[in-house]
């Protein structure tokens, strides 16, 4: 089953397949699904220096403003990343620095930005949450849209209609 799901996801890696197979997305709202999938590094747009654009630093932690269900799902995603790293270590896949390797796979910096966009906040308000340029945010959202379409196909293969209709 995992191979069929992986095929539907196209260029995505095993990480997204594990997120689906662990049923993390089942109880999330569509906005939360979009925000959670924004952690996958391949949809991020790098800035000119090669760094991922991050949420603006303020005294307020934006993750505190996220719904509890989304925060729990983020914790489960983090656990999956740890599990994959453990398996790769067990089977002698080269990992030099585990923390930076994990940051290469997932990054929670834009979860709040994508969540607010998915909740149909004004684009100008969403842009205020990050130092990313507007064009980069749009391209990131377009990449996320493609990923969500691939997810829809994968859910059809699995018969997970509840996710499919989100």
C-alpha cells in the first residue's frame, strides 16, 4: 500500500507517505492540513542567500496561536521525522548532523503563515507574518496546492475519502 501511495505522491519522499499512513491528517480541518503540509521542505522557496524565509521574530510565539489539533499533529510529524532518522541510522544511511538533517526534511517556520492564508485572511496580513517577499509566498502556496492535489490522488488510492473531500 505504501508503494502505491508513494507513486501517487510523485516527487515527494517517504516522509509524506508516513504522515498519510499514520492517519495524522484525518481529524484536521482543511486549513490545518494545508498548514501541516507546509512543513515539508520541498515546497519552501529559498531566498537569495539560500535560507528559508522565516516568520518574523516577535515576542509572541505564533505557534501558541495555532489550534491544539494542529499543534498535536505537528508533534506527531516531528516524531515521524525522528523515526525516519532512527531507521536511516539503523540501516547505515549517512547522516552527519541529525538536527540539520531533520531541518532539511521538515521546517515549522511557515505553519502560521500558511494557516492564516488557508483561513482566508487578507494577503497583506499574511505577508506581515514573515520576511518572505510576496512572490515567494505565492510560489510556496502554489507548490503547496500541487502537493495537496497529489495528496488527494493518494487518498483515493488508500480509500481515505474523509481526507479526499477536504
